[in-house]
């Protein structure tokens, strides 16, 4: 009986070690790598650059369509909608930022 319990304990120890190794490997593979933190200012600047790029793309597509270089109305309308939605969202974000700023300025110190 002693031999069986020693063998059984060795088996359990090996299985525990294997399970811990597998668990740590799985948890490391599931862990998302953390992106470097960006400041609010950098995020806002990059968003405004993207909105500006959409506006410029829209303008160039309108000019190309008006001059007859392209006949693709579908892509033109998509570009116009993207640029319009981006401007609407930018305006909404601006309004929220201004409202938050006004509330902060009205706080008594």
C-alpha cells in the first residue's frame, strides 16, 4: 500500500505541476497586451486629423466627379456621409467638452 500511495502522490504532483504550467500559459496568452497610454490631447488631435482627412477626401472626390474624371456616385455618396457623420460627432464632442468646462468653472473652491 505504501508503494501505491507514493506513486499516487508522485502522479498527483506531476499533474498539479502540469496543470499550473498549462494554466499560466493559457492566462498569459489570453491577457491582452497593454497599449501605451495616450493623453487626452493626443487622442483629440488624432481624431481631428482623421476628421480633416475625411473632409479632404470628400472635397477631392467632389471635384473629380464635377470635372468628369470619375463617374462613381456610390463612392462619392459614401465619402460624403462619412465626412458628415464625422463632423456631427466632432460637434457633439465639442459641445460635451464645453459643457464640462463650464461646469468645472462654476464649481466653488
